């Protein structure tokens, strides 16, 4: 197959940042995606209706004339049912961060226990608002997601009517958890389908592949590939594309995040073709997400061509310069 047409591609986990960085990266997603779940971990976080509406307005101004819908989220904290009722039509989900576990998460939840979270989660269940979770403890870095499985177990059991999204899963244990509860789903990134910890730190350190959750072992990557390539109905694509200025990545204290927005669809096509699974890409990139979130995305047709494309060394706007995954390398599919 030399060409491929995708209908209304969706990115169900995306960081757009704000200000000049937003101006740089937003069009790189809106060019190829019909919509995306927008992360709320700005500084300060998006946790009021006013902040939510203002941020969505800035996003819509940043996407040029592209046809694109930002599906907005709130930063999890204790919310009353009355507040959630007032904002329900403005949001698609609420995102829970354990405090301090990743970029701009200092205001997250200090202790995740079902009793203290029950009022907000019960209200979300009643109103049909999904919960997205960055599922890591503060333990040894390779075990953080694995250790979080008990928390997912407790949340899914205690709130069976709450749709829970395990964000950017990276382990075999998380894949196994998918079929344990009817209300558990997951997003999977492009980079976690491709790399292991060896690619990040097995030789020369690769700062542009450093992310949280960190890439894991070969058996973990293989488990992710199995469910993604076969379009398991409970998984969907979420890039977790997380831009940082080049100087913040290539530095002591390297910022966590892989920037894949400009190449995501092209590399996914290459990956699914390599495994003779191109017929499943539409489900992974859009259809499953529509079913899980019960959304109807904007109609948008994206055509790809099997033609070599050299990934730029960086993308730049004003003072912001961001290095993408596969910078200066050639990928096998291009946008038509």
C-alpha cells in the first residue's frame, strides 16, 4: 500500500503548553488531527471554569485556520457536584496527577485513597465525567507504574460507574489490568511503542527520549504493541507529546517529555505497516476513542503517502525551539 487515508484522527493525551510555545506547537497537531484531549497542567493549573474557557480560546486562536477541536480537561482537586454540573459541557475529562510526579504536578493529589476522593469521584460518576490518571507512585523509577496498579484496582472497584483512563501506560502489568475491570481503559504513546530504556540510557544518554513514565523493558514494549497493533477496544492513541525548549532538554536536570506531534501519524503508519496491521490503525487512532469517550469528532480526512520524509532538526517560533523525536532522521511515510 502506497497511500493511506485516516478519518478524524484523535490524540487523546496532548500537551500544548501556553504563550509562545502554544503558538509554535498547536498548529503542528491541528494540521493532522481532528481533535485532542488537552492536558491542564499549566502554571497555574487549569482548575476553574474561567481558566478553562480562557485556555480553550487561546488554543483556538493558535491553530491558524485548521479544523480542530480541543477537548478540554480540568486539573483534579476537590470539586463540588454543583461546580461540576456548571462546567460539564465545557470539559471532556478531569486529569488526576499525584503531587510532584511529573511536569507541573506540584499541586496534584498528595495521597490517593478512595475515601478522601469519594465526593468528587462520586459526582463525576453521576455526571458521566471520565477520570484520566497519571498512574505512578514515587517509588523506584522502573517500578512506579507497576506499584500504581493496586490504586487502579481500588478506584475501579470502588467507583464501577466511573470511566477511568490509565494514561500513557508503559508496562505489561498495566496491559493485564485492562481486562480486569469493565471501566478501565488506557492511552498508549507513539514513543512507548518504539523504545525501551536501552534507547534512552543504554549507550549515550538520549535526552529527547527521556519522559515520564520512563520507557521500560522489551517485554513491556511488546505487551503494548500487542494491544495497540490489534486495536484492543480498550486502548487508544494518546501521544503525550510534551514539548520543552531545546535548552531545557539538553541540560543538567533534563525536562521529561518526548515531542512527537509533527510525526505521530506518519510513524504510526510505518509501525503498523511493518507489522502488517495497517487495517487496525483507524481504530487505534480514532474509532476506539470515540467509543470510549462517547464523542463525535470533527470530520477530517488525512492522507498519507509512502514517501521518505526527513524530520527537521527542530521547530522554531520566536525564542522557542523544540527538537522532535527522530530529528534529522528519515521516516518512510509523509503527509500528502
